[in-house]
C-alpha cells in the first residue's frame, strides 16, 4: 500500500490507480484533487483561494439570514447561497469521494461530503416540503460553515507547505534557463534541459553554471552558498568540478557537462528533500493503521448512532440525522493525517536551508534517538587538506626553500606536494629529472644539482648528514609532519605540514557534550597525532591506527551495549561504517551528493551542523508526538460527544448547534497541528 503525500490516506498501488511521477519516484493519490494539489500547487492554491473567498462571502449572509430572518422569502435566498457553497466551493469533496469509491477506499472527502450533503438535503426538503418533517428548522448554516472552515484549513496547509518548502524552491529556481553550448567553434544558446553529457559550454562572469561540470579551460571564483551554505567564494581551476546552479563570479571558463537532468547535484538534493517530507516514519505507523480503517468505522458509528437514537432513543428523525452529521464532521481525521507530514515538511525545509539533507523521514526519527557518536578525524574534525606551517631555514631564506620544494614537487600528485605548490607564489621551473619514492618523498635534478624533499628515512638513505632532530621532534609533538629539504648534499630547510582543525569543530564537540552525547574519535593516524587532535578538541575517548574495516567492530561493540550509534565520516571511504551505524552522517561536498551512503548529508562540510542534526531531529519528533497526541485526544474526546453523550444532560436540542461547533472544532484541530509544526521554523539551531 502506498500513501497519499497530500492527505496521508492509504492507496493501493494498482495500474489504474491515480498516480504521478516526480524526480523518478511514483506517488499514489486517493483522488484527482490530491494529485492536482501535488502536481500544480500554485494552480490549486489560486483555485482554493477563489473558492474560499466566495465561500466566506456567501456563508456570512447565510448565517445572518438563518438567525435573523427579515422577510418571508429569506429561506429561499439562504437555499440559493448555501447551494452555491455546497456544489461550487464543495465540489472538491465530491470529486474526492468519487475517486475514493473508484479506488475502493474511504478518505476524508467522503466524511465531509456525506456530512454536509445530509445537512443540505435535509434543509432543502424542509424548505420546499415543510410538511414532511415535524421540524421547520433548516441547517444550511451548518453545511456552509463546515465546507468553508475545511477549505480554510486546507488553505492554511497549502500556506504552510509553501513556506516550509522555501529552501527547496530557492534551489529549484537557481538553475539557469539557457546554456552557451560550443558547437563547431560557434556558441549556440540551448535550453538547459537539452544539454547533453559531454557538451562543452562557455560560462561568463556573473552567470550560473547550467549543470554539473568539470572546468577544461580558465580559472574563476565560484559562489556555492546556495548549495553548500559556504559564504566565501571557492577558487576553481582546470580539472575542478562545479555544481549546476552555482554562480561564476570572476572569470570566463569553458566547462564539460558531466551530469545532466535528474543526475545533477541540484536534482538529487531536491529529490531527497521531497522524499524526506513525504516518507513515513516509524512513529506514524500507528496513525497510518488507524487512519486506514478510520473512515469506514466512523461511517458505521454514525449510522449506528442514527439508528440507536431514532429507534431506541426516540429523539426524532431531525435530531437523529444531526447526530450522524456531527459524527461525520467531528471525526474527520484531518489533524491525524497531517500530524507527521506537517512536521517533516517544515523540518526538511529548515534542514535544507542549513546545508543538511535528511535522506528520508525515518532518518529524522533515528537521529532523535542517538546517544553515542563516532567521529572520523580526517575530513570531519580536521580539514583533510595538508597546510604548511612554520618553515625552518638553514643558511637560506624561506622563499628559496619554498622554491626548491616547489621545483621538486611540480610533478608530484601527493597532497603534501600540492600544499607546497599552493603556498609558493613565484614562477616554478621544471627539473631535468624526477624520481618519486612512495612513503618517503621525491628526488629531482635541477640545473645539475640534486634536490630532495622527504622524511628523515629518505635523507638517511641518501647519506646526507643531518643533526636537526630537535626540529622534527617539535613539529611531531604539535601533530605535524616534517619534510626535510636537501640541496646539493646539504639540509637547507625543514617544512612543517599540518592537517589543521576545522573551523567550528570545537563548537561542534561542545554542543554535542551539552546534549549528553558519548563522543568517540577514530583515525588511521598514529596515537601521537590522534591524542594531539583529541586534546585540542577536548575529546576524552579516541581510537588510533584504525583501519576502515576496524571501524565496523567498534560500532558493533557499542551496539551490543544497547547504544544507539551515529557514525560521521566523509561518505566514501567510510561507507561500510556509515551503513553499519544506526545513523550514518556523511560530511561531503555537494558534488558527492549522489554517492553518499549516509542517512544524513552535511553538504557544506561544516562540523557545527553535526549537532544541528540532532537538535532538529529531537525537536521534530517532539512536535510529531505533540501533534499525534492532540489528534488522538481530539477524536477520543469529541466522537462520543458527537454520538450523543450530552443528550441526557441537555436534551436533543443540543444538536441545533453541535454540528456547527463540530465544524469549528475540526478546523481548530487541523490549525493547531499546522501551527505547532510551523514553530519548528523558529527553533534555534
């Protein structure tokens, strides 16, 4: 059974079912009305707004003329006004009921259309054939108020969804409409949806990248804030990937499309957020089961109450019908149906605007139960990109040492080499000969002289005299790596390389501790480096020299102690651990969005967002529980009242106003759930 993403009712996944495909996922609906609301929310929103305006415009005089009849023909005027509301404003409920009958299910539209039709039909008979029933009372006010209030509640739900999905809609709107595709040395403007993988595209300064691509010519600064949340521009050069929808700020570049259409990062993010806001979470299963059988039970309860009060209670046909109407109205499970989706939609939108993507609704519930967190060091707590620290020089200046190191590393692909090349700002000359020694360093010949850049083992193997061990010890004690630079058989300098702590990592650990999380750090680095990082971040428990497969054992041991474990890693080499944990949180740039295996993705790589995941999840689950509690309590208390509980105390005359009060109570219930969910937008993260 599938679930209608709009109203929450169960629908059979049949071939002839009402369905729609969006971002590659098939959604099933209980009615054409729900499908149209899903596919064309803006059109549905405008139509709904128009119907509400007409409905309120006509309902107010209906109420006035019902209680303050001015002249003899007032009841006919009320009939005309109420009929317009019943069959124009209320037409969506009839369409929904027909679809429900076709699908052999009961939905909320069924209850509303039955209840209002009974009230309207009864009042119409009394208006034109006053001698059939003993009463002369009409209840057009009840039917019009019910329809008007339900439409108003639906309008509020629309409004809530529009506001909650602002973050996703911003993502959708940032993709450009046209791409400057280079075809046979000529530039042709092509609609973005027609761009093919492999197309060469020109992107000018101030334009957005049309699709996920790789730069093949030029250098520029890119504003990725709409995707990653990172406010600072990122320098992109040949070979770097760019994300579709991000802004090219400074240089004109040529790019090659590598992902198009639904495969782009932007589409993946939108799809994930859409799925997260419509997926069921475990806590909703009870509500789902009740909702799926609720409609037929309510109809049976209404008919049984009608029969009881008419044949046994002897309160007459009029009041017995009003008992039926009251039950159908007050039992409408609108609040129950939107209790969970409303909170998930707001939460998913709030998360997306903070650079956090919950892959599904269940991830939110799992995150709310976590009590233990394992943090990978490299790329999560540290930058994962080596940076140069202090440079110790012997007989030469710092620039000369950097120049020698850059010449030696010009052909190297090692991260240390790249760090040196990024630091050196001068013109780099190429060596005549290059040799690479894995795990040790490099050796080159430059202008007939030998340059060596590497660790002390490489220097020793080359028989170069060295006695500066105190410098190496100082660097290693601070958690760095020492690269020795030798020139023409002499040590001329020592370069320190560090994997620095990420900005925000200390704040992240502090916030996690305030949430009483049990925190562990794991790393493949040696114990000295691990201890230095752990001490800097105030992490008491850590594992060093850990291989990727050993992380699984650590997680399993904690799970055997009944701990709920979250693993935070880079999403690629930590994939097994992310999958094994109760919750996997992948720290990854936007371009890796399609490859991540975690339940949660932090696309801006900001460690502070780790704590935000758990804060938002706990607040969301709290709201869902509050919503469900209210919805259940509402139905448990009010259905017996609608069924006649007050008759022994106030007599059947209470039903002159009870259907009207039932409509207000039903609308109030849905409004309460929506309003409570919207409070998630104000939660401090």
